[in-house]
C-alpha cells in the first residue's frame, strides 16, 4: 500500500498546470532547515520564523492521531515537498481545450459561464475581466476598511494584527496536523473586519473567482472586531484536482464583542476513483473563538470530496451570551471515508450552540459523526441542541455516531438526538405513483434530508450544493 | 482496552499492582481446597480456563484514563489500596440478612464475601430447573450438566482484553448457577444475593445462566453490604439464551459507599429469544458496569434499562454494547442518571449493526438529571451501523429540573423542596417501575425516596 501512496505523492501535477514557468520547488523532506528556507524565501519577520520553529519542535514530539475512524497507509512526511513558489496556470485559449469531463460537471452543477472559464483556467480577459472585477471589489472593501488579502501579504502589511491573533485559537501544540501546518504553512487568506463594520459583500464571491492554488498547507485567519460581521465562503463546487496527497489546513476565527462570522465550506476535492485509488487526505483543523460577549460564529460545511476527511470545525464560546452553530452535510461514496463533526466548548454564561449534521454514505464508504459538547462549570445557563442523522445507501456502506457530552453545570440543558435510516420503499413508491423516476425521487428525498443545512448556505451555493449531491450520488441508487 | 500504557506511579503495595506484576499464580487444584469443599463439578475444565485467564491477567495492564474505554473513570484510587480475599465461611445468620431478602423469591443463593453460604441459601433442584452453586456437589448432577457448564462458563464474557474479567475468571472459586431446561417456566424470581461483610476484602462473584429453548425466568442479581469501609467486588455474569427463551434480569448494586464495584455482564441471544434487564446502581464509591448483549441469531430482542442514583463523591459508569450481528433484531434502551453532590456519572451506550444485519430496529435514550453544580456527567451514545435497511435512533439529554414544572407544583401548594424531590423521584421511578418483582421495587423506591429527602417532608404519607 505504501508503494501506491508513494506513487501518488510523487505524481506530477497533471491537470493543466505546468511547472516550468517557475521551477522553484524545494527538495522533498522536512527539517529545521526546510522551515528556515520557507521563511527566508517568503522574507518573513523573525517572530514568524520563531513561531514556525516552536511549532515544528512541538510537532516532532507528537504522535499521529489514530483515534479517528479512518484507515490509510502511513504517510511519509519526508516524501513531501514543503514549498513550491506560486504556480502559474497555463491559460487555455478557449473552452474547447478544457477537459470535457470538467465541462460536463460544470454543466450539471449549473456554474455560471464566466466562472466556469475562470475555474477551468481559461483566459477570460475578453468576456469577463477578473482583474478589473477584483480591483473593484478591493476598492469597495478598502473603503469599508476591510482588510482581505493573502496571508503572506498580511504578514508584511499588517504584522501587528497577524502577530496578535495567529495561533491564539489553534495553539502551537494543538494537534499533530495543526502543528505541522503551523510549521510549514505557505499561504492562505487573512481577513480583518474593523469595529462596527458589516462587510459590504460576501467574501465568498470574491474568493471563488480568484481560486488560487494556495498549496496543501493553507492558513486562514479571520478577525471580526466589535460589532463587525462577515460571511465567508471557502472552496468551490467544481471538482478540484490536485496531486497533493495530504491537505492539512488550519482556519482560525476570532469574534470580538457583538461580532458575527459565518463561514461556509463546499468541499469537493478529488475523492479517488471508484476503487478507492488516489484522492486527497483532507486533515483540517478549524476553530472559532467567540471571544467577546454576544458574538456568534457559524460553520456550514458541505463535504463531498476527498478520499479521507478528518475535520472538526469547532467553536469556543468564551464570551457571555455567545452563539456557536455547526451545520454539516457529509456525503461519501465508493471508498471514501469521512470522520467529521464539531466541538462546542461552553465557557461563558448563557452560551448557546446548535449542531445539525447530516451524513449520507453510499457504495463502500464510511461516514462518521464525532462531536463534543462540553459545558464548563462556569457556563451558567448554557444550552445545546444537537441532531445528527445518517442515511445509508446500499448495504456495504457504514454510518457511525460518536457524540461526547461532558456537562459540569446543572443549569445547562443539553440535548442530542440521532437517527439512521434509508430511503424508504414507501417513499419511492409515492414518487413513482406520481410519475417521478427513481433517480429524481432519490435526489429530491436527499435534498429534503439536507434541507436544514442547505438553508444556511448563500443562495447560489445552495443551488450548486443541491446539484453537487445528485451528481455525487449518481448511479448509486437503483 | 489498550495495553500500551505503563503505570509507573502505582505504589508497589497496591493489590492490583501486585497481581498484575505477575504475582498471580495459576490456580492449581490444591489451591481450591480452602473454598471448594467436596467434589468440584468440572475441575479440569475450570483449571484450564483459569490458567488461561491468569496468563491474560499478567499480560494486561490496569486501564487508565488514557484508554478510551476508561477515559472518564479514574480508578487510580482502587489500584492504590490493598485487598485480601476472604476464605472463611460466614457466620452470618438469616436474621442478619433479613432486610435484603425478597419475599416473592423461590430459590436464593447467598454468597458472603464471595464464599457460598449454604445455611442462608435455598437451592432448587426441581424438574428442569437447577439453581445451585458451582462448587457444591449437586445430588443429581449429570454428566451432561458438566458439559453444559464447560460450554458456557468463561466463553461468553470476553476476558482476553478485559483485565477485570480476566481477573475474575482466574480468581473465581465458585459461581452461582442457573440452568433452565427446555420449555420450563420458573414463576418465582431467583435471587442471587452477594453480601460484602469484611473491610478490605476482595471477592469475585460469578453467575452463569443458561436458558434452554422456550424457558422463562426472572433473575435478581443483588449486591449489598453490611459495612461502609472500602472493599472490592469484581463480578462477571454470563447469560446464554437459547431459541425463544425469555429472561428478565434485575440487577441491583447497593454496595457500601466506599466500595469499588467492577462488573462485566455478557449476554448471548439465540433466535427469537428475549432478554429484558433493569439495572440500578446506587452504591459504591466507584462502580463500573459493562453490559454486552450479542444478538447472535435472527429476531433477538433485548430491553436494557438502567438507573444510576448517586451523590456525594460517587462515580457510576455504565458501558453498554448491543451488538446486532444478525437481521431482524430489536433493542430498546432507556438509561437514566440522577446525579447529586459532587458525583460523576458516565454513560457509554454503543449500538452496533453488523454488515448484513438488515431490518434491525434499535432505540436508545439516555437522560441525565443534574441536582447540583458540582455534579458531572459524561455521556456518549454511539451508533455503528453497517447495514442500510435499519431503523436506529438514539437521544441523550442533560439538564436540571424544569423551572416550570416546579412552579406548577408550587402553585398547587407544594413547597419548593417537596416539588423538587417529587420531580426527582418521578424521574427515577420511570425505571424502577419496570422491575417485575413488587417487593424489590418497593424497597428501591423507598431508597430513592430517602435519597430524595421525601420521607422527612411527609410526602411519603401523601403518596
């Protein structure tokens, strides 16, 4: 098995990327010098190098977690190249040159035409000037005082902010993959919403058009000052092909008094073929800190891709009356494995959290919900409601639920419910009776099943997510 | 249970540490002389089993909170104390244990500190029913009985990776034995009473119940104490139900408040059999109950209910696993915890549906009531499903008493304290009502009333 993995790791990037534009790829392997080299190549200040080295030292002492309900051959961390200068995509001249498979997917998802081009890497100057649009967006954001840029830019332009918040939500030695990310992250996004500002646009839209290959160790930091609010969408509904085997990203959110952050993810990484060969290992640490009173952090995720997903977007509810939310749809098919869920840590008084998780497993896949609701002795009047439902399609798939509830305060009210079911024959019969074929019926039933989560997505993504689900499960029923 | 953890911090004089350091000698037939009087039913089988278990004991470690299965239950206190097995026969008289007896019960087996007390017991050797202790020679002991015992004893309760089950299997000197022949129904409940009387004692109670096809019985497994000092009870029970057998299992753990109680119970269900259990945990400083139900054939049914009523510094841990290995199984579970003082309740309820076990219908509910701010609860209802045509649900709640309900009762003239106690009692009574033995149910209800403070408040009379 590890030979297979080696192959996958060593594979050159096949999908429209060329490396000879800038062949600035660091040799494989990881040691202190690699980190110093990354830092010097990015011309980073000394404090950031110290941060990286501290994380690396912590990582060396850590063991790879094995508690998750996923199985994979051991990852060789010395067989990965930890730095590649931003690659430039070779622009295709027209849509005719794009992989027809990709076009077919776009068609099915209903992605707008200009976005299809941008996503497929076609030069879009004539029809749709992404550069000028970017500039317009940037101007509008700047006017509102919002800082939205890449992490490397932020390190140079706003070092005081980065230094103040980086690593405060996900500490240095938090977990194996987060420590690795902290040591070697190359880029990512940085977002700062100043006091009292409501971000004039969903950062999602902006981000999607400018989908960049920011590498396998992404780092995102979003800070919402007092009374600020922002909606952020990460990822993209189109299939993202990548030769990278391991993706270990870290996302940190900080919400101060009365601030609100809504973070949505639609993830459709390459999931491997129908025999489970290849695909991305998506080992991500996402955590939000409701630092101020009345703050609110909401995670919405639609996880459909990746061979293995290991991801627990969490909220630490520190401020009194703060609110944490987690809405998730995780779909696995073929040989995919997903171990995902959330952690809600109630510390402040009257903190509230809601968890809605929907898991769908088809084929030979395994889908696990793993969640923690922790009520500290200080969390007077805390309230949690969790619901996790699983749906099984086919008799070879598996659904698992591991909810942990730790309550240390009697005034807390914690509720958890879970169910596992399949698409009922009577439901199918009802649809057939009304002249709706099996495929469409299944699609409708599944969308009904996931409705609570899709409602949390921005409208256009909700539509795409709906299509994405039917696309992912195509042929797995009947 | 992981074996990778090492325990350097244990003092060498701890009882478990001594045992696990390899001082547990494999039992030889002569070592049984003290306790197993007369002729042993199947010494070679028992000896082989005990040697195998002793080997496992020396290979395994005491679990710590670093092991997932013991994450919330810290038993380091237990490992630090030293305990002595009791070998002397008890001098207790019937009057001493009168308050623990059950009026409805037919047969009664009494074990004092793990040693069988024939003068307190009432065995039964009726047509088709055997209720006796394993070591005691039975009048009509037939060769096929020996074979049956060997088939089930130590075969249902997994001891290979469970240090406490291994310890019990290696150290047991006797066992309570219930054998039900085909199509026999025992109307009166069978009472298995385990009494702890010695401070610092350790006992290894063991029960084996084999219900042949179509048989029916009610078994009360009862752990009580005559003193309040520290002692250690490590028990294993095995239930084997043949086709269409029906066993009602009532388990009452009312050990002393400084006791350590670690129990493993394994149940195997054949086609169409029905296992119904109510377990009540009230005593012990630290208690742990592992219940594993295996639905080994189609159409098995189990109802597994539980109540933990704890206060002060008690810790009650219940781990259940319902394993649906075959199709058309049904399981129902309601587990409740009432936690006062600075007590700590742990619940881990696993429901597993194996590949191919279609049409399984499973429901699990866990409700926890926190009475004080120092009370703690850790709960983890867990589903592992590998078949698509199933109906599985679980739910868990944690809360305090509802303000509106208290207000309602106050508006009817009850004081705040009485209203609270009444609601607490009602919360627990839902489980106690499921006990099919009236006098035992009444006894336990009294205990809950006492604990809830309702007796002083005069509500008892009102009721």
